[in-house]
């Protein structure tokens, strides 16, 4: 007698499952850089950019926090050791004691690049694709669709503003 209710409830559950993220955790990071002669010139400018970015996120209601050097290294370690339960062991005082650099602490044992389009890290295979978009603006829909793909991946975007006259000259060159 309750089959109609069961069917409706099953439909609701299936709909919720279709909308879910399938247990995928998405983290988004922004890295920015500026040209400078040295760290003393760069630091105040980087701090201003960081404050502007954090302020913009706060106005949008998006939680954000800056990462220190160890947190960035831990992130890179997790990306370079996919599927590994190996803990990240690093301390700044280890560098002078061991003579190793930060790259030595995050790098995997081996990277296999023998295939033309793929590479291998341990038991995991990967591929890298390059996409160059020469457009006056980037659609937020494009960005959202790329970031919502249901796959374990790293998306890196290098966005650079170009002077309008230089952009027109480049496009005319591409067309010809």
C-alpha cells in the first residue's frame, strides 16, 4: 500500500545522489607572483596583493587563508605521492642538518616519462594537456565546468593580462 511513497522517496534519493560530489573533496589554491629585483622589494608588494585577494574573497563570503612555506610543501608532497598514506616529514631545521633541499623532501622516488603522452608516479598514471585561450575575457562558466569535473586532478591556470595594442598585433599575426 505504500509503494507510491517508497517510489517517491527512492526518486528523491536518486536525485540527491546525482547532485552530490561523489565524495570528491575540492581544494582551490591561488598562487600569484610579481617581477622584482629581490625579496626586500617583492615582500611588501606581495603582501598588498595578498591583502587585496583575501579582502575580495571575504566580500564574496568565501573563506580563505594564506599558506606558509611548510603547508605549501605538504600540499606539493601530497600531489607528488598520489594514493600514498606516507606522512609528510619535514622541518626547516632538517635542511642545514641533512644538506637536502625542499625539493628532496617532496619529490617521489621516481617519475616515468617513457610514454609520449603519459607519465607514471608509482602505481598512478597521469597526462598533461595544454590549452591556450586567447580571449578578451574568461567565462566563469568555463572555469566552473573545468573545476567540477569528477576526477582526481590538478588544474593549473596561468592568467596574464596583455596590453590591448600588443593583443591586437598578436591576433592579427595569428590570423595572417
